[in-house]
C-alpha cells in the first residue's frame, strides 16, 4: 500500500508503526510484528504484518493499490468501463464511515 511522503512525515499526520496494543505485544491477528496505522486514510493503507518500508516515486503495484476499488472517481462517471484506471488517483483520505 502507498501513502504520500507528506502524510508519512507530517508531525501532525499521526502515522504510527505499532508493535504493541494495550501494553501487550501486537497479536498476530492484528498484524504482529508491526502494523502501520494511518488515521483518516482508507483501511487498505493500514498495512498488517509489515516487513519493509520502501520509498518510491510511484504507487505500489497490486490490485489493492491500483485496482478500481480504491480509486477516486468523479461523480460524473457512470460507467467505470469508460475510464483509464491507471490514470485515476488512488483513494487516500476518507470520511468517517461509522460512529459510536
């Protein structure tokens, strides 16, 4: 998954690399040994089981990063088959989907 360097390095961006949860070692189901937490971004950007961090000038390869499900399309698009997926911007910041 990819996030912009501006978000990753912003001292107010709240990005975390978590190794503990509630004072305990991060459980495997939650991403042991490391998990990235990117508040305000689509959940697909919150990588579990982190094994490396790579700096790149392009988005990561793969269906979760470059596939249609995580692209931001303008409201005028009524048929996704008419767009060039590789040219559509990736989904990053999102609105809250639920509340308590």
